[in-house]
C-alpha cells in the first residue's frame, strides 16, 4: 500500500510540473491522425499576466489551408521568445480537422522588428 501511494504522488507531482512548464495548457496530441505543416503569421500580440505574475504574450496567428483562413492563439513566454506582428510560425495541423493545430517552429523575421545596428569603434 505504501509503495502505491508513493508512486501516485510522484505521478501527480510530475504531471503538475509538466503542466506548469507548459503554462498549464494541455498539449495537443495527434494520435492516429495524419498531419501536415504550414506557415502562419502573427497578426496580434497582447501582453498578459501568467501564473505567479510572470509576463506572457498572447500571440494571435492565422494560417491558410485550401482557401480557408484559421485563427488561433498561443501563450508565448521566455521559451518561445518575444513575438512581433508579422513573425512567421511553423504550424502542424490535422488533415481531418485543420482547426486542431500546434505551433512547432518560430521565425523571427518580421519587418517590424527593431534592427540593432552593429556597434563599431573608430578610436585610434
């Protein structure tokens, strides 16, 4: 009985830790479904407060599949990086239900990004 309760506590704490790392969002899983990848674009970015006061961004993005536009959003934290309007995303979606998607890649190539100049020194 004691071993069973210890295993149950370890599984519970591990699950809680995993969900905490993912901003308490249950990950999307594509079991037994065919998927494809498409590129989308960030259309709106809003700052929100996450758990324990952490600042996150709610980035709304859209992608096009067969002349249909799908819109979804992600919570972007430190792991995903700062998102700008116009940044591209790599999205994996289900062929049977294109609205079910998961962001699997981030491209930080927006024209809105501040281009930092290369610092040089002309001192002799």
